[in-house]
C-alpha cells in the first residue's frame, strides 16, 4: 500500500511534465545550437537534448552541463511544468509542510496543486525526491494513452501483479524500452535526466500529437506593391518549418491596375516563387467570363501555376476552355496547373486532405457563364467522406464563401457546424480579419463536436496568416494557435523586388494614363483645419465628389439588384480631391484607396433612419462615418440632441419624385463592405450583416467611380441638396 501511495504522489506531477517535454521534440537542432559540455555531438542524446533546450523546454546547469546521469527532481519538474504550460501563478497558501514560502519552486508547486496536477502524501511534496523508472513508465503510458499489451516480459525484476507492470508491458510492446540489460528493468531506480528525455522523445515520435503548420492568404486582389514583403514573410516561415503548407483562398484576380494590365500573370509570378501548395477559386476569378475572350485569362493562370487548384462545388464541364484541366476526383498525385475536387498531401509521414469551395453568389456577382455551382454543404460532405474512405483523417477546407457572410447562401460558420470531419477552414471572400483562429466545437444543434478551426487574413495583401495545429492520432485537433503577420512591417525580399520592377514600371505608366475625362472644375475634398469645429468638410457636408461616387455605386448596384434604391458612402473613405484638367487612373485610386468593395443590404426604414443618426452625431464637427447619399434625401435638425436629429428621409424614384421612408418597410441600399459590416460605429449595419442580409458584390469601389465618371456626359458642378439642415432655414 505504501508503494502505491508513493507512486501516486510522484506520478501526478511527472505526467504533466512529460507531456510538456514531449511537445517540443523535433528531429533536428536549431541553427543556434545549445551545446552542453557533458553532451558531446557524438552522444546519442545530443540532438534531442539540444533541440528541447533550444525550445526552452528543458535547461542545463550554470556550469554549462546537462548532467545526463542526474535524476529529475520533483521541484525542478514543477518549475518546468508551470513555465511551459504558462499557467497563472497561484497566490494561495502552500498546502505542503515541506514547501516553504519564497522558494524558487514554491509558486509552481502551489499552482500545480490548485490545478489538480499533484497531490502529495501526508501533506508533504518531497521536492528533492527523484522519480523512479517505474513511475516514469506509468507516466508515459498515461500521458500518451499507450494501449495495454498482453505479453511476456523478459525482465525478472518486474514483479507480476505490481502496479507498474501494465505500463512496462505497454512500453516494451511498443518498442520504446529494452531495459538496463536483457533481463532487468530496474523499476525502483531513479530515472536519469538523459534517459528520461530520450525515452520521452521516442514516445512522442510514436504516440505524440501530429503537428501541422499552415501559411495562408486570401483576397489579395492584385495588391502587389508589397508583394516583395509577403515573399520575405513566406520565406522566413518556411525556413522555420520547410514542410509548412502554403494555401490561398481565392480572389487573386481584380482590384488594382496590376490585374487590369496583366490579368493575374503578375500575381502568378510571385505565387510560383513562394511555392504555393494549393489554391481555390474566388468569385473574382470569374469576372472576365462575359468578355469576348471569356475565361481565357483564368485558364492561362491555371496552366501557368506551379501548384494544383482545388474545387469541390464548381462544375467546369460546360465551358470547353477548361477541357482537360478539371478532374472531379481526389488525387494523391496532383499535377501542377490542374483542378481537382481535392488533393492528398503527405506531410511528415501523415496524409492531409485539402478540398475547395466557392460561394454560389458568384452567379449573381460575377460572370461565370457556363461554369456551374453546386450545393456547398453536400459537396463538402462528399469530399470528407472520400478522404475518410482513403484513410485521411486530417482535412482542410480551402473556402471562398465568407466567414459570416449571408447564411442563406453559404459561409464558413455554417460549414463548420453542419459538416463533420473538417478540421481546418482556411477562408476568404468576406475580407474578415481573424486575428486569432475561431474554434467551432458545437454543431448546428448546440451539441459537442470535434473542433473545427477557422482562419482568414482580411484582404489586399495586408497580412500573412500562420496557423499551427496539433492532432491526436485519431485526427482530432487538440491544440491550435494562429497569428497574422502584418506584411507592411516586413523588409522586401531582394529577389522579389527585382521580379516586380518591370511590372511596377508598367503600372506607373498606366497609373499616369488619362481615363478620358477632363474636369473644368476641381472635385474638391474639403476638410476642417486645425482648431476648426465647423465649416464644410467631406465628413460633415454634402460634396459634389461624394455625390458622384454614390451615384456610381447606385448605378452599379442596380445592375446586379434592380431593387436597390439608395447608395451610401462614408466620408472617411473619401481621401483625396481631383484637380481640374485631365483625370488619370492614379488620381481616381487616390480618392478611394482602401480597396473596398460594393455591397447591398436589406434594411427597414427605421434602420436607415438610425444609420443617419450615427452619420450626423458629430455635426457640425467631422465624422468619418458621415454618409453621402444617392437616390434619396435626408433632412435633419442640428439643434436637436444627438440621436434625435433626423427629421425626414426620402427615396427618389425614377421620375425624380421623393417619397418618405416608412419605418416598417424594407429597402435595399448599397454601400461599401466596410460600412456594411459596421465600420465607423454603424452598429445597426453590423446587426443586419450578422443577420445575413448583406451581399458583397465584390466590385472595386475605385473602378466603379472611374467607370461612372467616364459615363457622364457632363460632370456636375453644383450641390443638389441631398443632405439638408432644416435648422438653417429657421
């Protein structure tokens, strides 16, 4: 009985230490090797010990030694455990009579006791005691869930029926131990530091969690000005982990002059350089489908890619341009420049499945032509089943359906709750900046499920995503950690800079190209000066520039949704004036530089009035959320309290007549995606967005503005009274 009790008090602490020590085990030593003078390079433990030390998992002694033959003390174990687990240190009184306050290990012991990791015996912790080999064997079996084995042991000193016998059998059957000699295990001897780390590394390699790193991008939209910096980020991360996956979730096409000029070929140059492993299609990849050339630019992009594409819910068979490029199969040997339902990659000895999904909204917001879109949930379930049928239990969905986009159509949150078996969703389309991964561990009914981790980087080459996940042997994610690396903060890669030069030179030329419009009068973008609290500003007053921008938004939105009656543009998004004279592409881009897209939303008249209250909250001061209007008129009273200023809101019909907005009536309006998602404090829009009543058309704001300027017979030079302060007439 006494022996059993001694095992219990030792095993609780050691079990957790082992799990942590094993977490950082790798097969190679880091570039800056930590060398202990008593562990020569010729020693069999050298790489394991130095790698763990390099990861701050274990440490040596002040004299530069590791002390291979010294036992691992319980106090040392407690300190290592709390450090690696990053546990919050407990301030409670120590429960052990032999652990005095103020010792280097005291807080660690208290923390572990509070967490239930240690128990002690007779109110003693015995911090200086060393763990036996029997205890360590049991610890490894517990920590790694090593199956029991009914075998005959060769060790004569392992007593039949003793508490540690099953653990020793399990380790021996798994090939992890051989004993101190042919017939001795020495269960009651202390486990030496060197032996403990070595056995731990072997156990972790066989039974430990599978670790996968995913680098990811989405919605880059031909933003190549900082591409050399993204290359730096990718190269740096791959240097740390050469087997990291690099994935793109679509919408490489459209958004800047780089796409207008090169139709994706410039982007492809750098994607090939970075070594992408797979890409799925965004809606913008199909924007050129209605042109005389059809999808030829997309076909050329696919054929030139040095990586495969994945797409489970797109049927390319109706467009002969894709003949020979698409296979409705899952391939374990995918060819570069081909499209597959899904692919299987072997990474670090494990199979990883990757399939793709694209939003069905593409039919309405792009020009797919004969390309058809199938139900995303049904196709996802089919893909998962196919992977599992081939023994793949680590599955990534590479999606362009939006994180929390219109749930009536498709989005990642719905996918995660309704389709079992997806471990990771690398998403795009909604331009959502997920600074940390979102873990979905409940199904659509609220029942517990295996976790699905969702990531997305935002848009426009702003961030490089990094996700680390750890799988159980059954393919269930046990831990995940992700981050976004701001691309702008990186130094440009020299090789990429040289590759960019001819493209950038051409873009400079195109940027300076005139669009075919000459202004007789400047389109001003007034702002209040320092110390001014009132006056005309793009952030508090109707402007001709704001009117033209919103007119273009309304006209474009009506092409996709004829029910659209009004367009709104936040004044904070209008960043520059256009001087009189010929207008260039570059000048247009400077007006709307943020790469926003056009969205339409359904809202009530009451919601619309609430939005204008937000718009006018700072008047006569400036407000980045001040809304410019097309298709209607707003009357307000600046003498009224904030939140009570809107007097009337009107909709302008096709005949030019105005009708009052009705509170309980539903209206379709257009705005930019930033505002539609609740930017600039529009909580009323955020709620509508969350309710799935927003559709992002994905159309570039500056291009809409440019095209509208070109379409005008005469550029307006006078205000129209779209936003009127009735107090001025009192």
